[in-house]
């Protein structure tokens, strides 16, 4: 049976988090990140992070406020619910007033696990899941007096679990018209060695494309300004043009002690070729983008 929560009976260090991006038809967005943590010198706890284009908030909750299910995606933290059917928010603390409900339409799932055979590797530093590449939204949230009407908008969902985020990584995600794209490139530790790992899923006009280390992708270039990948006769170029990063907390040995930065609404250009045929050349002002490198 597929697990939707892997943290039951886990020992220190461990984290598991979910990323819910909700985007209005005109591109305004809110991302919600509920998570669960087990770390040294601290009782297990839960957290919720909220990010918009302009600001980010971090809230901690005791483990007793956290419940989840293994048979379906359903997380509760205090009076807040996150599931494959939608989110219900009731937050009034730490300078954040966030209330409302957003319902999700049918999820657009990848054909198979984005991690491929790497999902079987034990003790990976961080394992990634894509829950929905794209789904419709209905409902609204009121955040500190500003109303986000998500009706007829689109959403995206993913999850991470393990011990820590990679020391160096790039992540970007974007939704537009008939396409959804996510890309992650990271430095992956393997014993005393490390390698550059890549996972990328693209759904274009209903057709899925997968670029990944386990399918022979070559990462020709990657860094704070984007990435260039080749796999067979496919080539993907990602170029960051403009960003407005907001600080978020990220796990390090289970604890949310690392600070990273995400631009929820960055300006990014994506180009994708199959041989000499350009499948798309798209520039978007509402793309999500992160690049982090530990000193």
C-alpha cells in the first residue's frame, strides 16, 4: 500500500514536509508548507510555513497538534487541514492572520515515482515526491486582510522527507496554459562520495516528459542563474531573469535550523527542445525558484 505519511515510528533525525502551491488566474500565489520534525535536544514538533511574493511566516506547534493518515494525504496541525482534496486554514498568531478554504480538483499525477529506482535507496538524505503537477482550485484565503481568490486558478503539490535538505540544490516549478514543469538538481551524498542528481517532470499538452539521472540526463550547467540539461535528443534550458526571494526555514538533521530563500513569483525563461524542434519557449513572471549552497 502506498504511504502518504512515512514518519510513524521514525527515529532522530527525521523530517517530512509537504508543499501546497495555490495560484490565482492572474498569477498571485500562496505556498503552504506543513511539516513534522524529529531532532536531537528537542521534543518532536510540527511547523507551518506560509510564503507569498512579498513575505514569509514560520509557525511551530507541539507534536500533539499534529495528526496524519498513511492511507491518504491528510495532515492536521492545530485547526489547519491539508489534504489531496484541499486546505482549510485558521491561523491567528505571530503576525499572521490566515483564514479560508480552497478545494482541489482532480490531481494530475506523474506516471510513476519521480525518484525512480532511487526511491529504494535506504537512508537517503532527502527523498522527493511529486503529488500533483497541476490541479484546479476553488475557494479563497484571506491573508492579513488581503483576499486571494483562487477560483479557476491552479495548484501544485509535492513532498520531501529524510534528514536534511541537500547542501547545494536548485529547484524550480511553473504552471502555464497547457504545461506544468518541475526541476530539481542537487548534490547527493553517497557514502563518502557525492554526485549531481537531477529529477525533472514536464507535462505538455497531456504528454509527460521525464529527465532524470536514472534515465541518463547530463547536467551541462547549473547554478544560481538556472540550468542546462540534455537527455538523448531532449534539451531543457532554464534561465532566472528576476527574483524576489523570501527567507524560509529548512531541515538540517531534522530540525528547522537552516535558512534558505525562495522566490515564489520569479521571472524565469524555460526552453525545451526535442532535436531541432522547439517544444516551448516560455517566460513566466510567476515561477517558483530556489538555489541554495551551504558555505
